[in-house]
């Protein structure tokens, strides 16, 4: 089993890791409704409106990526996950607990993300629970 460590990517390192991260994040967005693409995630990250967390091995090879943004509401701050790709987050509770601790350090008291039912089942394994059902209609 490969030992993978979580790593927050700094602004000046995004371009170095992006070629490895983009395909992973694209897989995470594959079942979305198309509201955001990996090119938009890159723009958010470069504008410092989001964060990129990666899972790397000892050789600094990326095995997982997560793009997120903090949203402030009147009663709490939420770490909103735009996309997760790779296995490390869902497969290792210890890594997820470390990521949650970092989110709390950033001021978040909740984590959330929009996903399809299959992804929801995976997210439930690490403790997330359904809160809302989003309804949609093309106009």
C-alpha cells in the first residue's frame, strides 16, 4: 500500500501540480450538471478564491486532489467541496480527520458538497450526511 500524505498547495505551486490534479478533479466533476469545469477551478485557485488539497506519495506524485472554497454564512462558515478525485480521501479516515482539522483551523464549522447518489454513499462512509435535496429545471 502506498503511503499518501495530505498537502495544501500554495498559490505559487498550483501550476506545478495542476497537470496531475486536473484529470483527478475532472473525474470528480464528471457527474455534475456542468455548472463548473476544471478550467474554472483553476481560475478560482489562481484568484485565491479557493484551495487545493492534494494527496502525494514520497516521490511527490499526486494520487488525489480536492478543490474547495470557504463560504461564510451568518451563523457559521462552511468548507464547500467543489470536487474530489482519487481514492485517498475516501479510503483513509485518518487523512480525512486531518483535512477536517485543517478546515476547522481555517474557521469552518461544517463541510459540504453537492454530489450525485453514488458519490453521496461514498461521502457517508466518512461521516457526511444528506442535508438538502437540490431541485433543478432548465429555463
